[in-house]
C-alpha cells in the first residue's frame, strides 16, 4: 500500500513498500492543473546517484511541472517487485490528480543511466505506461557487446539466461505502445556506450514512435544537469523545447524567477522616517520589469550571523524555488567586535555563514550571488 507523509519543507514523501522504495514528491504551489514527471536516478542498480534526483525535480519545477523522485530498490531486490514499485508510483500519481492538480494523462518519466534502463524497460513491458519518456545516457541493452555489465549483474545476477538478456534489453521490447521519447547522451561515454541510445532510437523508428535523439561529441558519463559542462548542458533547453512541443509546458507558463536579497541596511528598504536615505535593493525591480520578481528581505543592522539566528534565512528558503536568485551582501555589521550577537571572525565564522547561504540556495536549485561590500 502507498502511504503518504507531509514534511516541514515543500517536499512530501510517500513510502511505496516496507522494503526500500520511496517516492519523494515536489509539487508546485499552484491551483492550476499541471503535468507530472517521475525521476529515476542512475547508479548501476547498486546505489542511487543523488545528483540525478532532487536537482532534476527542481529543474522540472522551474518549467512548471510537478515532479517526484523514486528512490527505488537497489542491491538485493526482486525484478518483479522493483517494476511493481514503479507501477504503483505511476498509478498513485495519476490517482492523486484530484488532490493536488496533476493532469492524469500528462504523466511522464525521466531516467538516467541505470534509471534510464528501468524507465525504458518499464515503459516497453508494462501495461501502465508513462505518457512520455526522457532518457539521459541510458543503459538500454543487456546483450553483448554494448551491455553495461555492472547494471546487468545487479539486475539479473551472475549467469542470466540468453532469454532473460533479451527480455530485459529495452531495444528488444519496443512496441507501438511505447511512449514518445527524448534521449541525450555523449559519443565518447566510457561507461555506457553510445550504441545503447542508438539501438533504442532505431527500435523506436521501426515502430513509428516519435522520438528525439541528441548526441554530444564529448562528455563523461553521469553528467546529470551538466552544470560543469556548458556544451552538454544544452540538453536542458532542448528537453524543455521538446516538452513544450508535447504540451507539458510553454514559454508563457514558465514560472517567473524571484530575486531574494539577504543583507543589511546597505540594501534594505527604508521607512519614511529614514528618507532620503535608501538601500540599493529598492531600485532593482524597475530594471527587471515583469521578467523577475524582487523580494527584498534585507534589514537594518543584521550580520550574516544575526540574519540566520533571527530566522530570516529560513524564511527566504521557505519561499525559495528552483531558478530563483539569492543576492547576499553582509560585512560591516559582522565587523562589530563589541556585539557578540553580530560579530563574526572574518577567516572562520564569516566564511562558514556565507557558505551556508550559498549551499542552501544551490540545494533548492537556485543561483546564489555574493555581492562586494
């Protein structure tokens, strides 16, 4: 049975089984019905690659799509039980549509590496299918010479029969009911050969299934959102365009990013009694128009330390979403040695505090910006 739990943060979690599968939900804050995409991280069926989970869900949220990450069974598992967990997740998502505005016939799935194998073999063999499929550098075949042997070993064991190898090679299971598919990979992937994506694309073509394939010349395996690889990072915009073509999002529906300001009197909005003094943050909105919403949370007299202890950073993070900006400017109040509630040592605590701001924004899929004094 599928149980459901609410957490203090925007994430909700639903436990799929008493074993190991866990569905973590990232619903949008909206009253409008929206599509949903289920994320399956990679990890060779031995572990789960976290950078292919929550960050991908936050990216999907930034496109106006509900998301969920399935931490599926790895290690010692039954293949049937694993596929049943994916099916139960998909059914729960579609059945929950009336509770938090999921469009039940727009439920997609995205898988990376071994998660791409799980997504593709599920989508080709099970009756309950996603409405579309996205695959990043996917494991597709368990047959020589292009099999990823680690994934095959953990999925089928030491000595799988030839019939099993074919049954769980996704390119051999494509039918006319396989959903439209977006695939990206790199030509020199040293872990999962590019032929995996080519085999699946060829099978889709033979069955007349709409698909889009992008092969980048260079890039290591496991790039995820490819933050450190600008060329491969193009897959994000290519996938967003493909999703728009399939009516999962469009340019007008993209969520407007918010620029939050965490700072002191230098940036803060000044009251009538303080005029004509102004903070620089008061002027930003006029430069952005409607393309960015500015939330100036700076306040007089705060340091990196007291802004956190007052709960002001937590208040920002409660409203923060993927694609938002966090502008950070502190300094002169951190220098006040006479005030232990505000003072921070520049080489230790001040650095740690700034790191806390930066990492908090990045964990939610946002962009931190440090401003000079």
